[in-house]
C-alpha cells in the first residue's frame, strides 16, 4: 500500500513540477555538494568584505540586548542548577539535614552567607520578572522603544529589590 501511495504521489509531483518552476529555479544545482556551496558563500562574503552576522562587534550594546542574553543565560543556569541539585539528591548518600549540618559546621560569616543568598536569588527573580515582561510582549503590548527600555529598567529594579529582600531573610 505504501509503495502504491509513494508511486502515485511521485507521478503527481512530476506532472505538477512545471507550474512550480518559480519555486526551484534558484535552487542549488544538484551537481555541487553542500561543502562547495558553503565555500562559495564564504568566498563571496570575504570578497565583499562582509562581517559575519550577527557579529557582536558591529552592534552597539543596549539594555534590551544585554537583557535578552541575560534572560537566556539565567534560564540555562537555573535549568542546569536545578538538574544538578536533583541528580545530587538522588545519588549522594545521606539526607538533607545531614548536608545542612555540614554546611553549618563550616562557619561561614554572615556577609558571605548573605552574598550567596543574593547570588542564588537574583537569577530566579530576574528570570521570573523578565519572563512576565515577555508574556506581556506576547499579548502585543510594550513594543515601542521607550516602553522596552522602561520595562527593562523596571525588571532590573524589581530583580535587585526582590533579591535583597530574599537575601535578608
């Protein structure tokens, strides 16, 4: 049955090719390999002195650009941290109170503990607030440049304030 369907579909494709000639007129000829085409592409870009795109050296850094990179970084970092913690909880011997007592026995000073709590709280707060900002964008609001910058500054301020509050607990 599959062979019959495939044969019928191919015959239909061959008979209708002429009407779709516009779609594949500019396609790469079958006589070349992907590597040859890639080499031609890079040779042309080098000859025309084109930069690699997107190339960070040709863009002026902006708040939205840095916030986008940070949002992705915090997402990856949080995912990796949560996964590592979960795997450690599964494979390490003992239980949570035992490890908590071990950390308490190291006698870290309050400044280091507060800084560590802030460092743990900031990515969570930032990713959460910036995620809410993205959800607002998904609705179609806040795309004007002044609104993008204003919402970015609000996200940064809320993230710092929330992190300070959580570190103070």
